[in-house]
C-alpha cells in the first residue's frame, strides 16, 4: 500500500515538474491521438465491405422527402465546424500551459484600474468576502492605483474603505432605451453624475462570485499598460477550492477549453469577438465602454456582454486575450445549470436577430448560436444513423468524426487545465479525466433541455444562479 502511494505521489510530482512547453507538446500528442482514434475505430466498427448504408439507395428506400430530411440533419452538424476549427488552432498553436505571468512594466506606472462587481444584492456576505479577498490579491500582485466598485440593486453594507465604493442603483432609474437587469446597472455606472473615472482609466468586470488571482492581475496590468486594444478577456476555471457539484464542474470543463481554444484564437489572430464573449473577466477602457454603452434596449439585456462586444466590434474597437486566469464556481444544482444555459442561449439568439448590429459582424456568431439551437437535431443523428442508414461521402464522415473527436477532447483538456495534480493526487486526477468523458451524456441531456426550453420559452427573463457557498474569511 505504501509503495503504491509513493508511486502515485512520484507520478504527480513528475507531472508538476514538467516544463511548460513539454506539457503543451504532450497535450498536442494526446489531442492528435484522440482524433486519430475516433477515425480509426469508427472505420473498424463500420467496416467498408459490410457497411449497410453503402448498399442502400435512400431516394428509393425512404422516398425523396425523407431522404432530404435525413441528409439535412447530417449537414446540421457542420454548423459547428467553424468554431471547432478555431478551437483546434487555439489549443495547438498557442501554449496551453504558460508559465507564471511576468509584469512588463512597473505597477506604479500603470493606469488607474476600477474592479467593478455587479450584483443583485441577494448574497451580501458572499460579496463582502470576495471584495476582501480580491483587494488582498491586488495588493499582493503589486497593484497600487485601483478601486473596487460594487454595483447592487440592494444595499450590501460594505465597510467604508478608501479602495472600496458601493453604488446602489435607484429603483426608479431608467435608461433611455429601457435596458434591464445587469445592463441597467452597468449603464447606471456610466452616467455623468455617477461616473468618477477618466477616459484613460480601465474597468475590470467581475461577477459577484469571481475571484482574482495574482496571474490575472498581472495579465490585466500588462494589457492596460500595452494600450493597443480597448477590450480584453481572459480564462476562467471552475475547479478551484471547494467543488460543490462534481457533475456540473466536470461539464464546465468544456468552457475552459473554449476559452483556451476559440476565444484565444479569435482574439490573437483577428482581435475581434467573431464567435462569442463572456460577461466576466472583461477589461475595457472607460472611453470605449462609455462610447459603446450598455443602453441597448430589452434585447441587449439578457446577454448584455455578447451584445456589448458585437456592438463594439461593429464600431471598430479592438480586442485581445488577457493572460492569467480567474476563478468561479459551476452551478450548484442541475436546475441552475439548465437555467444558466437557457438564459445564455436566449440572450445570444436576441443578439443574432437584433437589427441594431449589421449582419456581417455576426455571421460566425450566428453559426455558433444555431449549432447550439440545433443540438437536439444533431444528437438525433446518433439514432437515425442506426435506424435509417444513408450513404455519405468519405469526406463527410471524416468531418463529422473530426467534430466529434474535438468536442470529446475539449472535456478532457478542460480537466487537464482545471484540476491540479498536486492538490487532488494522481489517482483522483485520473478519475476526473474519466469523469469528464462519463459526464458527457448527462451534459448533453441538460444542454438539450436548456435548448428546447430556451428556444420556445419567454426570452426576456434574467435568471440569477445561486453561487453562495460557505467560504473561508480572508483577513
């Protein structure tokens, strides 16, 4: 037993001491192995000689209409191909395991930074604790010129501090276009009588549960001191400190891969939010944020982050990826998980259909959104391929398997990036890798429920996920 423990600890230590480039190289080899395995085992399973689909004429067997429907459902899968390609580029062309972020200038010379937290005010203890922790983290990272600003619909009762400002949005406050929810609160901060920031200052947008790390603070400082781009975004991970719900946390490993893949690629290559944008770990220059604004009607109030980014894109603002990572927690319950996805889907649909943003700026966003909307149809191909086989060109089969292989690996990589071997131990780390794959069917089920509910449900409702968990008080 002792020997087994020693070997496990030795394996964990070896993984930890691997260099950054070595880890990235091994990840790329694993990625390629997963993709090749998908192609190889699929061909072996089907067999070129015995494939029943090759012996069928679908136009005769099923009729013209049914055959067209079957082929159309197969082509639905291709809607996700553009973002899959971006994910592959982001996960392979850029180091996925960078070293500690180093400052490229003195923090004393950095511009003023406002860390803005928007909350409904339902969890004041959570907000107070996280404000305290984030303030300490900023000081530890050497940040001097900063302010933490909490914007709430209800009074939080924060202690008076020179680095903390609490803003309570008046109940009767209305924007010129009738923006709602978080967008309304964000717009309130930009009003002339409320805003105390200058145009050259920077705003870091956080959710109430978001925690800074020293690396993320250094990355923000480097981004602000560089000054070439007006809007930036970085990585968020979900398996830090206490894991409340293992299934939703493993399901969110896909989002970690999405940040490291698609998000990095679109910002490093094009400096534009071609596919998507998140509402947390967002850094904006004040002048740009006030120019774009969050006053974007009701349609821009459900996914206010995405609407803001696409509007800024159409106005010519430049984006970049920020080094470092921040911490959040996955939803604690399955219902919260579904409600969260439902709101995102509905909000992005409203952005895609909005006339306020020209079509040419949201083509890829539309592909990404409708690949999500048609997820139930894409998943149905698993059953339809068995019940109603149809012959497809080899290149079509190759692309479908390529898409499937990439999506499976994204769950695996999310665990590699999120879960610390030293913290969990090698055996538990391997279980997490297996769990990420095992949880995929359950994740698909929850995503499909969210899609159907979101597409047919009322679209101007903002559901707030409960992230209030007992956390240690930081002094």
